[in-house]
């Protein structure tokens, strides 16, 4: 009896048979989103009014961080979550997601959380291997194995 040749399964780069692609978290403000000092009054006014879509229009997206995210998702099949600490309102997270979708940023989900609540939530999320935060004041709230201070966008997605 003649055996059939084995077919190779087609997979995307970075996918392994025994584990899912790595998951990363990027803090929006200061890394992906940049607020100019001239836009701060308009941002505060729209936030106070609850008009989150217009408030997010005050923020510019970093072109370099956007390109690095696209590269990491495409080449290494990484999964990215975007977290904002501006407010803990789910409507704000939805508005942030809409802004990221409009700009075609590759991300899995956007969350609006409190920093302490997110740090506690990370304990039950072993699949998240890195949290990149550009604010040095918050680096101590994450586990040392997970939290990283984002000093350079090229360090995003490095395991």
C-alpha cells in the first residue's frame, strides 16, 4: 500500500502549533495618541460635555507608532489591545475604537480603564505578555515581568 505524501498546513508567519500568537497592550495617551497643548482646552470642553468623538479629534495619532504596530501585526501575527486611562467610560472606549478603525490601526480591542483596576485585571490575563506605557510614573503598578516603559517605538512587540 502506498502512503500519501504529507501536506503542509499553510499558516501565517509567527503562528505556532502549540501556542497562540502573543498579545500586547499599548497605553493610548503619550504613545499612540498625542495631545498638543493648544488642543487641551477643546479636549477638556468636549470631555466635560460627554462628546467623546469630538474630544478624540483633538488627539493626533503617532505615525511612527502606527507603522510599527502595522509591521508587528503583519509580520509576527501579534495581537494588540489599546488601553486609555483618560476616563473609565465604556462609551469613550467605543469612541476610541471608532477613531482607530477610521485610521485603520490594527488592534483587537480598545479599553477605557482606571490604572489600578487594569493592573488588578492583568493578574487574570496570563496571555498578555507585555504592557507598554510611556508614563514613567505608572511603571510600578504593573508586574515587572509584564510592564515596560515605552521609550522608543521600535521596542514595541519585542518579546
